[in-house]
């Protein structure tokens, strides 16, 4: 599963990869995403409001695997912005 936080411009996303997702209630999961990526040189992990939104959105995915939100931000400290071009969902 790729954790995605939508930015204000609605085009770029911080990405965090986890084990494959469980199917949604309708039985679908996203299997493939395509997009252009660029590494963003930032001093350390996400901080402030962006980090708070990210953790709030993915806390349910982070905690069951025994990780702490603060550790995830430290362990995945290189920000890669992906501009999605398409996704195949089935």
C-alpha cells in the first residue's frame, strides 16, 4: 500500500510504501500506479501541519505493524513527490 497525502495543489503526494492493502469493501484495491517522481531535498522528515495530516490519515496502517508514527517520519525521511498520471484499480 502506498500512503498518499494530497497537497494543497492536489497534484503532488508524499509517498510511503507498506505491505499490500486489504481489499476495500467493494473488493477492489489499487494494483498499479503510474506517475512522474522527483526527490525533494528537505531538511529531514515531514514536519508541522503536513506531518500531522499524514499521521492522522495513516495511523490505522502504521500502528498495527508495531511502528510508532514518529519512527515512520524518521525512517522515511526522504520526501519523494509523485505526480500521478494514472492508476489501475480493480
